[in-house]
C-alpha cells in the first residue's frame, strides 16, 4: 500500500548568474544538500522566473549582462507579484566593500557574499533564511492575509464579515456584499487567456487595495475572484461601489509579457437595507453575492453587474 504521507518538496533556489562556472559551483553546493535549482542568465530573465516559479530563495549575481543585480533586487521588492518574504542573496565577483553591501541592503537583499564562497557558511545562512521565510509564511496565513495581494484571505474575510455584520446589527444599518471577477480582454485561445488572468489577478487585487474604502473588508476568494463586505451600503451603494472599483481596474493597463492587457470587471451583489431585520447572516450574504456573479457569467453576456434578486432560479432562504 502506497504511503499517503508526501515528502516535503525540496526548497527551490533561483540562481541568476551568466557565468557558467560560478552557477555550476553553486549548484554543486546546493544539489547534494537537498535544494532544487532553476537558472536565469540575464536580469530580465531573473525577474520573469522569480515571478513565475516563486522560488524559496534567490542567489543573484551583482553583475548581470543587461542590468545590475541591485536593480533586479529592487524591482522584485517593489513587485506585488513577488513574495516579500523571499530571501535574496547577492554575490559579487570579489570581496564586497562596505558601500556595496549597504547599497545591496537598501535594494532589499538579505545578504551580500563575495568570492570565493564558503560553501559550509552559505548552507548555514540559507538554512536560517529558509526557516525564517517558512515561519513568516505560516504567520501570514494565520494573520488572515492573502500573500499575493495583501488583502484578506478567505479565513480573514469570513472573520471580518462577522465583525462588520455584528456592528451593522447594533447600528441597524444596511450591509452589502459584492463579489468581483476580473476578465482579461484577450485575443486567441480562451484557455490561454484564463491562465494569464490568474497571473494578472495579483495586480487587480493591488488596485482594489489602493482604491478601496478603509471601512470595507476586501478579500480574495480564489485565484480570480474578490469580495467586498461594505457596511452602511444598500443596493444603490453596491452599484456605485462596482462602478468605482471596477472603473479603477479597467482604467489600469496591466503589464504582461509582450505588452499590456486591459481587464474588465463583472460583479454580483446582495444588499439588505437593515441587517438587524435580515434573515441572513454575513456568510449567507457572501454566498448570495457569489451566486449572482456566477449566474451573470453563465448567461449575462454584455452585462456588468447582477443582484441576487435578479437570479431567476429559486434559492433557499
């Protein structure tokens, strides 16, 4: 009988270095110690592979052929698609001076190492860095945040929905839930566009985080669905919310490989005028808004928004 306990995946290290001898030397240290390796040979390639492969660690040479390693490091630290918890180690062709180290740290590097590398010391440092990253990732999940966007994850959104709902009951205020689905404007195969949309969604979430109201709870339900729990918001307010958040996303040209992409927003919502008198709780409000969105996507070509009340199928109260 097969063992059901899966072995933990080997930590993935991205080595960004165009010098073959140097990269192979690193691989000879990392491979026998249980690390998997992916390679990049230019700064631009390092940026692309860091975003797509989401490595556990990056070892980046300071002198890449197309851009400086510090600029690569800085670009990754400023990119919402790249995890801020991923350690970046910068290597130099010779001993690193104080000025060079300080500049690397300002760019977001965790460590700067000069040649020749001490293999034993490198493995000890990487082990410590990896342990720290894993602990922070666990804390982030427990902290109820989505790692890609900084919005609430499903657990965090559910908790905030209960808190906002309880406050709405006390105040006898309206409460609305809106569920959004970004859709990429595309040419070509629909399946390819769907895969691209998942990659774009982190940036869509960043727009939501930037323009959302502080009183709203904004979360990510899945790879390409977002939800907003909006206090003191009735049906008309929910429509205005879609216009505002959707308009902000649609006005943003999101960069992708080979150019930029437009994204349109579709949404479903459910709103009640007095949550204290409502027969549904906040979780049910979220479920109904999701139902409205999925009904819209099945048969509402050309429509942007649908309320739960417009869903034609009978739905249990």
